[in-house]
């Protein structure tokens, strides 16, 4: 008799797990999604012919398995004359490679970093490796001209002091003029001081950043923005967050990247850019109509292969017998309830909600930790405008995908220009379609603000800092996304106790960002799902390996220098 897997959530992790189960096993997947939209936070919002990407999702991964998975679903839309390569393999499809700089890690300040083996010969070594690779992989040509990946250049800048700073910071005359001589000198002196007098032990994110950048640069570019994102002082955020999201980042690595970029030859043909740290990737793949397009296509594949996706069903009870989960209960908007039994259970729901749903005798300390987990919520206000006041030097539309707003006199944290993610996100190409991003808690006045009031507030803020004129805005749309960012404070310092408890249920697998309370990108979330399916195929799931899939990790591939 075929076994059943119940998957809670139709985001990247849940859908990846379902499709992998159908491709590789005879396990029948049933996906339960509480909302009426596919893709989780990687969904595409549609509004009057325009599309919004919640938070911005680049389709890039250092995992060739993930890159292959994406490309098999949606091939790149390319000319025939070029090729892409990654992990020493080449694809006979067209991909322009290694253009300008790329944007930052989400939720961080200005500087980016190189791999831990920062070696100016690395690019040459990788090219030589590719040159000696015999295996050529041919991507299937697109069947549908709309069901394709675009190859997009990445550009992101910081907006601070009503000026644009390159991202990552580069040692240019413009940068020095923007900072001013006195501030530049203070940055240099404080960085040298941090080199000779490190804060030990590193207990907080503030300690982590000061040790790598010096106090002055931390105060200039990191403190204000990071506290906007997290709503918590940096000295109260765990240093583990820095270790996870910005491993290897320092002022020294930023300078080395600048020197490498300045004096090394350009390379071509590598969309995966395996020799480049994630925060320095310069091109990325992007679905023609936004990230949700790929996940909606994945959902179609799941249904076509016999899997089930049930929309509008919220899981609120999880029934246990000993160390096993035996069934879940879900409820829809009409109040109807359904019990679903299964052999395996994948959860991408927030860990706090999962523990609340368990009918087991949860130990009081575990419940206390779960209840103390915190999440940062997210609002995007889409604005359709005739033009922006700020322009490129040639008078054209800004080329940025993201702009990080460091100005302390507004709550606005980040701005997306959707035109630059894909021109197909905008119904009228003569208009500018932007997203103003706010980070808050559901208890904040900003979250509770009525949509029309929030639209007026957002327009006033972006006008205040000189990005556009309020009169040029012709339409707007508000999207609220709860529990977008799992936080590394609250009871997180006791998280291992909670993890050990949930791992004790032998057929329960936590995957994805909220499922694991880890600030992962979508490729990491996918890899957690793939790893569980690998284990089911092999006959044993190593849960420790799931937790080791971490942001900026080489996905279990040891670097050559280690």
C-alpha cells in the first residue's frame, strides 16, 4: 500500500518536497496551504496587470542541484550563441555573465564579502577547472515563450544623506566625496582600532559588526538600517545572526574584492558564479512574470503527477502517538474541519504555531521557548508613478533592483524598482512601478494602519527623501506579510531545546524558513526539502544534516582550502 506524506505549506520547501516525492518515490503527497496563493513569501502579487515580488527573490544558488531544478522547470530565455557554466559544467544555452556589481544580502548594510579563501587567483583556477571539464549539459529549449527565466543584472545602492552610495562600497572619488573627509578618516581610524582590540566574546550582532568594520562604519551604515529591519537594538540580537547571514564579511574583504575587480580580467559564461560569494553574485535568473510563476508551475506539475494541493486549509491540530505524528486537522474559512492521516509529515508552518497545535504533553520549558520566539512582519506598498525625481546620469530610470534606505528620518527600509527585476512585471512600460518595504510587528501602529492611510504615509515618506513627487503617483497597493523574518532574539538563545524536542518525533520533518525558524533564502529552503526526500529514499533521514543546511554554507561541499 502506498504511503502518504502530509506537507504543511505550499511555499518553496513544501512544493519542492512534494515534487521530489512524486519524481523519486511512490509516496503520495498532500499539500495543505492556509492561504489562497501558491508560493509562500516567494509568491507573485497581481494588481491591475502589475506584479509585485515580496522582498525580491533572485534565482541564484551555489547548489548546482537547485540551479538544475529551476532550469528544468523554466529554461533560460537566451540567444543561441553563448553558454552558461556552473560547478565546472557547461550548458549550451545563452547566458551573459559577470556584469556589474550585485545587490546585498537582505536586511543588511552596505558592504559585501568574498569567500573565506580570498585569493586573487581563484577566478583563474575556476576557469581552468571549467576548461578541463568534459561533460556538457544541454538545457531543453523553452516550450512556452512565457515560461522562461530571464537573466538579469544586479545593481543595488544605499541611499544615505540624500545621496547614492555604491553597493558594495567602492573606493571611488564619489564615495569619498559623499562621506566627506572627516567621516572617512574616522572610519579608517576606528577600523584599525577594531583590528588590534577585538570584542571577545562576541555576544551580540553589534559586537560582530564592530569587530569586522570598526565602530564608525557600523554606526554609519549598519546600526540604523539593521534596527529598522529587526525593531531591536543590535546589542540585543544574537551574534549568530551575523555568523549565519554575513559569514566572512569584513572591510578587508570588501577592499580585496575591489582590488580583484579592478585588476583581474572579466570572465564570461558563468551564470552560477560558483567562485563568487553569494553576496557578490552579479547576475541572477528570474522568472519572466515574477517568482510565483515558477512555483505555480511547480504546483501544476505536482497535480499533473497525481499529487494533491488543497488551498485554504489551515492546520491547527497535530495528533501524536508516542514519538510519531499520526494525523493533522485542518480548518477552512467556512469552518469545515478535516482530519488527514499520513506516514510522513513535513512542516513549514512557524514553529510557534506547530507547538501550539501538538496534542502531545509538551514540556513546559519547550513551550516557553516556543512562545518566546519572535518574528518580524513585512509590509510592501506598491506605487505606480509617472517618473522618479532621482535618475541615472543619462537621465534614464534608475537601474537598481533594490535601494537600501539608510535615512533615519523615515521608517522606509528598502525600495524595489520592479521594472528592473523584469519589465514584464509592469503593465505600462512608460510607468515606474516601485515597492516601498517596511519592517514591523503585527502589534505596531504601522501594521494596524488602514490601507488608505498607509498609502498616504508611504508616499509622504518617499517624497520627503526626494525619490519622487507625490503628485506623480497615480495608483498604489498594500500587501502585508506576517512572520516574514524569524528573529534571533527573544528565547532564541535556548532554541536547541526546542529543536531537540521537535526532532524527537521520528516522522516529523521541519523544513523551510519558518518551519525551522532560520533566516534562509529559498534555495536553502528547497535543499532542506530535498534532503528529507533523499533520506526517505535511502531509508533514513539524518535530521542533523537538515539543520546544517545554512545560509552561506557550501551545501555540504567542502571548499578546496579546507
